[in-house]
């Protein structure tokens, strides 16, 4: 049964001196002496109205230990714990998945010797224990279907083979639907329209050691991108990656509720009209379309919920600027500099995304020396310049 969580809210955020190009001050959401992270950008953990964010917090830089799960209310400048990790590592959150911008979180929680699947609703602040993880493969879900029925997990089947598993969230029934030896980091994402297609990243030639450490992320065939049906069949490759283009960076997302995707490359690509590394791809096209001209290499990329805009960061510029652009006409504008270091740890990457209502950009930065979450406000005038 769903229960409304009794939450204690506290103020931890403030506006800082630095401004976005809109003239609005940046906001530092978190300030505690811990690693706070916006979790991930490709599938935003954001309430349907855009006002509440899900954040993770940990004191363990290895990211192996259970972490805290927090909710942030933008309008109120307030944080609250949804789950707290214990100091002995026996309780806390191991993994978080969502259907983008829905506010529905499916969390794998460590509770002593048990691992429990819990549903949190950022919209209503309700929670519900669903079932024990038990013998399900992997360490949590990658993605949740738009209707909340299915979860996607992955795990190693044999030494050099990986499986994609579809789990029925109503009865915990698990089915192996797809196998591929190149799925050490598949970035599985349900299509937002109806969940009928699944986006899959293929690190061709990837190798892991016995402890799941990557010893070879990919070979000369590079990183590709394809989709499969809900049953794991009907593989369809997108026209991107070697030999057609440079290797992808491993960052991609669906464009709104369409069947097209955005992806970034490790080098620029000339499609005959534009030259850049942010590409739009479709199964119906023979080659990718460059979204906008740029000599810079843009890294993380995600479309807006409405599917009209995209947001990206670039480590070519040491200030790590955050860019918003119009997917169709290619007009772009820098919103702010994240000033993050972009080091090896994921929580040092900007990972920007737009909230559901396009009012805010959420991003990470270790500009103070400690990774924290920041907000940059996006105005109507800013979007007007992209039309």
C-alpha cells in the first residue's frame, strides 16, 4: 500500500554570485560536506510539474556503498531525505531508475541482508515496497517503461556475454529478452512514447575482468547504437558509429516521445550541410543529421521533455559550458559555465538536463572542490532567441 512519507525539510541551498547568460543568479542546491549528485541526465529524475528533483548523496567516492536518496523542492529551496544510508553500509540506496520526467522512481534499497525494490513518487511523496530483489540479475534497473509496468536490468550471463532482462514490476517475473557480448554499459532506455522500443548502447569489443572492472571499453569497431523491441527481438541499428562516422561518446537519448534519438560523437561529422558532433539519428535515414555547426566536442546530451530543445556540455572548453539549442533549426546559446573539472568520477561531470517544464537546468559541479548540484534558470526570452 502507498504511504505518504513523513518528511523533514531543511534549507541547504542558496543563490550564488555567478550568473547565467539570462542574468539570473545560479543556485547551489546542496552544500553539505558530502558528494551530492543529480544522479543522471539521460533519464531525468524529475516530477511531472518540474518542481521536485531526486538527488543522491554519499561519503564514499567509490560509489559502491549504499547512498542517501533526497528530494529537492525548487520553489521552496528545501531538501528532505527519502532514504538514508546507515554508517555501517547495511542500509541505503543501491540503484535508482525512472521513466523520464514522470516523477516515478524505482529504487533498489539495501536493508540488512535483503535488497528491496521500492517505488517513490516525487509528485505525491508516496512510497511503496514492491518486492524483494532476490535472484534477479544485476544491481538494479536501468529504465522504467512509461506505464510503470516494466523494468529493464542487465547482467553478465557468461564470461563474455551480457543479457538484457525485462522484469514485470507487478509480479517480479523476470525474462531474459536479449543477449550480446558487447553490453558492458548498455544505457538501456525505454522509448517515451509507448515503451515499445528499447535504446541500447553497444561497446563493441568491450572486456571486463572477473571483478567487473573495464579492461577494454571498445575496440576499433567503436561504440554503436541500436534498438530492440519489448520482447528483445527486431534489432535495428542506427546509422552512426564506425565505419560511417567517428565513435560515439556513449551518450544518447530519445527525442521526446518520437522514435528518433540524439547522440554525440568523439569527433565532428560533416553531413553535407553542417559539421558538428551532436547528431540526430533515425532508423529511416541512411546517415545521421548534424543538429548544429560547432568545432567543439560536446559530450553529455539530452533532449527536453517536449522534444524541441537539447542541452549539452563540452570539456573542450575548460569552463565546461552548458549549451541549449533548438533541435530543428540548429540555433544554440550558452546558458552558463558549469566550472566542473570533468574528472573520471561521474559526480564530477556536469550531466545537465532541463526540468519537465523547461524552467531550470540541473547540473553537477565540483567548482568548490566538492561535487554539488546546481540550478540555472531558463527564461522565456532565452528560448525566444532559439526560435
